[in-house]
C-alpha cells in the first residue's frame, strides 16, 4: 500500500517542525556552489507543504534562517534573503489556491527591507486562508524568543500590569512568538545531524524527534509521509507509564 494511505488521519500531528539541513553538503557533493543547494531546497519545501496540507497537519514550522546564520559569508546570506523574496512571490498564488496561511516567527525587524516586505505581503495575501499554517522561522532562535518573553514579562511586572508571583508556565508560554500555536508533536531534521540547534526549545519539550539521513534537497513527499508513519508508531507517554496509558485507553 502506498505510504500516504497507511497514515491514520485521526492521529496526524497537529504541529510538525522541520530543520531543513544539508543544502550546502548536498550541493558540494554535486560539485556545485552551496547556494545551488538552497535553491534546490525550495522544491523540498513545496513538497513538504503539499504533503502536510494533504494529510491535515495544522501547523508546519520551517527553520529557514537562524540568528546564527548571519555568521555565514555575506554572499550566502544575501542569496538566502533573495531566495526568500523570490519564493514567496512565486508561490503566493499556489498558497492561496491550496488555502495555506503563511506566518513567521523570529525578529524580522533585522531582515533586509526587501525580504521583510515580501514576507509581509505574503502573510497579508494568505491571512484569510483556512488550511495549513506554514510558519517560517526567520532570524529566529529559541533562546532569543525565551529572552524576549522574559523581558516582556519583566516589563509588565515592573509597570504593575501583572503580579510577578502570578508568572507560571502558562503565562510564559503566552509571551513566546509561538503563543497562538500548539506545542510541536513531531520534529524532523534532515542530513543525518541529530541536534536541536536552538530551535523551539520550549515547544519541543515532548516532541517526537525524527532524523532523516537525506539531505534537505533530496527530501520528498514520501519521506515526509514516512516520518508521519514513524511518529504514529510511537508510544507517547508524557511522563506517564506505558501501563497507565493502556488503562486510560481501556477506561
Ligand atoms: C541548512 O542547510 C539550510 C538553511 C540554513 C536554509 C534553508 C533554506 C531553504 C531550504 C531555502 C528557502 C526556504 C524558504 C522557506 C523560501 P545548510 O546550508 O546548513 O547545509 P550544510 O549543513 O550542508 O552546510
């Protein structure tokens, strides 16, 4: 049976996050410049967005540019920013057709104005779509997000808007840039690397992790479905024992 048909539609993860890794290494193996790898990675983005939409994932967060990525050569940073503009402009009609809503997390005030403009236009053009929400993590890092949440809570406490004693996991979570989104249920990283790399540290607390040996430009719809099936085969205990889970299911 084809992979997609084996997926249990009642157990599709509500939020899938992806670290799209291996563009540079893939390009080098092909004897091409690193930027060719990023350009080729756009096709994988298309496929994963399509696949996630088809099976009813609610949120798909893609790590497109981390705060650490500014340390790359200027040429590569510029190429990534240009690719972002081109891709959004090129894909926006298709996103509307598929009812995909575009969003972003991260400090986009530091992006070049052209990239920020294209992103804002893409977000506005898809704001009323009712299907899959694709969240681009841009100039994002989880530590940055937690620090800005703490700073905002501190400001609210200092101004008397909130009582510091009232700060708890719930109020902290509501100050993260992912406040409106559920926690991640499945995190996929490509290229064989097995790290979190400062991505959604809070939201990944109970996520299942799936590491694919494929480089991002090789990652296809079928690979995404395989990750979903692997997720569905796992027992998620959230700190409980397997026995407790079984009795909950029976009871
Ligand atoms: C990691 O591979 C990839 C990135 C830092 C950029 C991801 C960007 C894209 C897939 C293209 C554009 C995406 C959108 C949403 C428009 P790497 O360069 O770190 O690979 P390496 O580890 O082999 O060097």
